[in-house]
C-alpha cells in the first residue's frame, strides 16, 4: 500500500501543475498532476503535504484545506490512498523541480491536459468547491474501469 498527498495550489484562477517528464521510471510519466508525493515514515498527511510542496516547488503553505480522500486500485500497481488538499495561501518563490516542469494552468483547462481519467473527475469537484468527498477508482493499466464517489 502507498499513502500519499496531493495539493492543488491556486492563484489567479489557476492551479500550479507539474508535468512529470524528468524521471525515467515514473508511473506518472508525461502526465500533469497537482503537487505532492508519498508519506515518509511517521508523517501525518499535513506534514507530508507541507514537505512535498516545499521540496517540489519552493513554496511554503500557510494554510490548506483537506478536500477529499482518494483510493486507487489497479491491476498493475499497488493500491494507493491519497489525501487531496487545496491552498491559495502560500509564500515563497517557485524553484526548479527535479520531477518535472511546473506551470500555472487555468483551472478550467486542467481537465484538458494529459492527466489520469480519475483526476479529471475529482478536479471538477474541487473546482465546484464541493464539500468533502471520497472516491475510489479502479483501473486496468491506465484505463479507468469504474469509480464510486461519496459526498459528505
């Protein structure tokens, strides 16, 4: 099992996205994602997202909101449990990322990028400012087979 975090950092109606191009062995190769990564031993979701955002972008989150919890199940990779946050309160300057290229993308254009199909589903809910929800995605390779969403 993998535990991870993801943050959609917002500024001027845009999200800071990473185009994953720099790692040779990367399940997310050539995909666009929010900012985040895997937990380190003993970390809370909040500690993980603060660290990952700082490491990947150079930005320091001042505040953030837990928006959803995502479960990814696949025939080809380990099950992943992901805490998804949003933030529009941060400081610092963007640095070069060793995992890909960082770019501010209009929130309405994110779903047009090469993202995981499941990401398009929960990004729409984030954009609508929906209340907390959970979603489980089942994949066969990169093909989304089905999903189950629960709103709270």
